[in-house]
């Protein structure tokens, strides 16, 4: 009898121990899952917070680096308008139409497009700062200065328009100077009846360059530093297409080796 009681007691003890262990195991497992869930939630929250912080930082940085400089040019629309005077932003409104009117793709390879953009910008700055047409406006929209004809821009395909805009963006604010003065960057088509205006100044500098008859000229040339020659558009296109000249090489070919190709100070 005693032996049966003892055996029964032992069985009860073992059953109790087993149940306690299982309960303990369940408690530990549940606690572990809660801990893992808590850690996962904290990690996800930190990640989301970091992502949000990164986004804010990037947005602030991008906003801080954006600068918009508007340089107006006053254009009198006599040839391609009704005589009105328009104040246009040099980079986004005026130059795309001028380049499209003067020497657009596909005739002009990309490097000569950039050379054209710089020559046109330089000429516009010369008229604006040094030799404006009148107190009311800076420049005319015709060959008396340089052609500004919106219809020619509108007739180009979107792809050609984008090529011109890209050439202007890549040369943003760049002008030609000599002796720290903006030159009068003359250019002509370069066709036979205009060829006598074109100057071939590759490798030349100082008073050895040839000036163009399109502007006041003197001997020595340094006495009239605004006149450093004249670019031929046909010749510029040929240099880019057959000799792979860069826009800097093209500009120095016509305006001299010592011409400064620099960003105008107002753009800094």
C-alpha cells in the first residue's frame, strides 16, 4: 500500500514539473516574441525616421543650391514684330530664338551651336552694356544686330529646340573678353558675299590679329579692343564637323588665341 502511495506521489510530482516547464517555455517564447516584435518595431521606426530625415536633408540641400539669375535684354521688334519693345531673359527667352534664327541644327553641329550661343550672348552683352541702340532699348531683332525671329524657333522640331537649349545651358553666362572688356563678337554667314568680313585669327594674339571691317578698327588693333574679328558660321560648322574642333577652338580660330572665354561676373 505504501509503495502504491509513493508511486502515485512520484507520478503527480512529475506531471506537475512537466506542466510547469511547458508553462515556463510558453512564457519565455511569448516574451521572446514580444521582445522581437518590439525591437522590429523600433528598428522600422528608426529606419522610417532616418528616411524622412534624409528626404528633408536632400530637399533642403537642393533648395539651397538653386539660384536663378535673370539678365534682361530689351529688344525692339521692328523686323519680326510690330515695333514693340520686349524685355526678355537673356538665357531662357532671347538666346534660344537668336540661335534658332542665326545658325540652327542640323547645319550647326553641337560644338558650333555652343560657339554660336557664346558669340550671340557676347554680342547682346556688348549692346546692352557698351553700345545700346537707345535709352529705351538695347538691340534690334534684325541683321542690323542679330536676328530674333520667334517663328524660326517654332518651326524647329522639339529635338532641335532641345539641342539649342542644351548648348545654351552648357555655356550659361559665358562671354568673350579681351583686356577684361566684353568684345563686340561679330559673326556673319560666311557665304562668298560675306567672306571678306570673316577673320582667320587661329594662333594669333595681341596686335597680330586681324580686325573686321564690320566695326571700328585701327592699327594697332589694341587701340580698339572691342574689335577682335568676326566668326563665319559656315566655317565654324565645318571646323566642328570635319576637324572636331571644340567650341573654344572655334572661337579662338576667329577671335584670336588670347581671347578670354569666361563667365560674366553678373552670373556668379
